[in-house]
C-alpha cells in the first residue's frame, strides 16, 4: 500500500472503464504537494483504468459490479468498499456517480470516515424517470457530510426538492483542459468535413449527445424541419449512440431530412475538438443536464450554443451574450433560437462564449475548487 502523504482522498467510481477528468486529476495530483489519491472502481470486468491509475503511482482496487442488477450489486459492494476503506483509512471519501456514491457513503459511514462527500451530477434523473429510487438519493445525501453540485440548477434542485440544507451543498463546475479545445488542427477539420460531406453545407449545426429520451432529439428534428426552410443547405450532425437511434432515424426519414442530417457514428476522442470546429452552431435540447461537458467543449472551441435552460450553460449566460437560451423545449423555440443567432453575428457570439468558457470552465478552476473543498472539509473535522 502506497505511503499516505498530505490529505488522502479516496475516489469511488462506477460503470465506466475510463474517465477523462479522473485522468486529468491524477496527472495534476502527481505534481501537487499535500494531496494523495486512491480509487475504488465498480465495474463488471477488469477496468482498463486500473492500470492507468496504478501507472500514476496511486492505489486502485477493482470491485466487480454489474449495474444490470443494481440493488443486489450495491448491497454486495458495501462490505467490499468498507474493507478497503478500513485498510487505506483515507481522510475523505469522494463519490462521483449514484451507483458508487450510495454504497460508498454507507461504507464510509460504517468505516467512520469523517469527511464523506460526493459530486452531485445526476440531478433530477430519478425524480423524472425512476421515482422509486428517490429515497436512496436522500439517503446518500443524509450520509454525506458535504455535497458538491456541478451547476446552480443542480444545487437548487438538491436544496429545494430534496431539502438538503444549502450550507451543506457547494458548487464546483466541471472543467476541461483549455489547450485541448483551443488548439486548431485544420487537417483534421478538413478530413471530418470530407467524411461528413460538409464542404458545401451551411450552416453546420451539431449535437453531441446520447440517443436517449431526455436529450431531446425529437425536438431537434422538429427544429430541423423549420430551419431547412430558411437554409436548404443546412447540415445537422447527430453525434452519439444509444437505444433511441432507430427512432431518431425514422423521425428524420418521415420528415424528409435524410439529405440534411448526418449520423456521424463513432468519432475518435482525439478528433472531437476538431469536430466542434466544423460547426457553425451547437444545438442542445435536454430536459435536464446536471452540467453538460458538451457546453464547455463547444464554447471553448468558439462555437455559439443554442440550448434549453439547463446545466452549466444556464449559469454563465448572465455573463453576457455568449449564446442563446430558449425557454420552451419545443422544435419551434429551438429553431427560433438558431435563426435569431444566424441572423446576427454568430461568430462574435462564439468568440464571447469562448472567453467565458476559458474563465469559468477550465480544468484549473475545477481543480482549485475541489482542493478548496477538501481542505475546508478536513479543517471542519479538526
């Protein structure tokens, strides 16, 4: 077991084989004084990130967990998580997703870990789609000593709907490495334009989201039917995967939009920054978005955003005209937002959005926010 130094934070994470922002945290923690990480990863098969974490010199334990059997899986995970917490004795246990947070908070409470916090990044999902799980959200919140919301919308929901005291809920926006989304690779942009047939298209309107109900593709297709009447050469890039894709493809076909909509399929992660740069507008229609990394990515790439009022994007709109918020989750409202943006200087809006994203959504700001939370939480226990 690695010798503890400074504040020891044990992170728990479920259902992911690799998490970019945890990789960024590990890279920074290697250079930082006074902080040490360890990890408990809940996953059905041996996760690739197990080796990545250990390569950075941090302890990591894999707990076999299958989210297809969540109640049983969580119950079985609790004693295993408790055992590792007793072995490592971290100062802080930090949960990230519901499937690791609930058993992790229970295990940390049983292990008498004084600081138990989690990042709240699933917001109202259970309230809207799985109400029988809401009482477990409340249980996790009760067992935690601190909750970190990723947007003001998430913090408000947590305090008002779940009645968590506001003094218990902090706010730290997610962040991304600025250099990744501000460096322009024209060769990659040209390759993607050729791949998706974009060279004679205008405007190019992109959406990067899973094909699931709450991402709102139904409304985006409805908006496309309006926008194509004004811009016959418009091209929509639908970038994602998920169970609703066949339905979305049928909606596009029924609307006669096959020539205007491209289902991109898999796009290599290294190509994603260049993908944004092929877009004139980024369009998002989720009914809730706890934070929305896509907002930060699009804005930092200089792409103006049109979105429903949700997530981190809604938090920064008060900073100036850095995008367009629509108040109605309908195709006509989304189309109106896009058309009003294109009628003006949309490139200037994109530049304003980039400046806001660099100031508010950088990884440096996220790191500093969490380090301040950790330090304050430990000091409260002394």
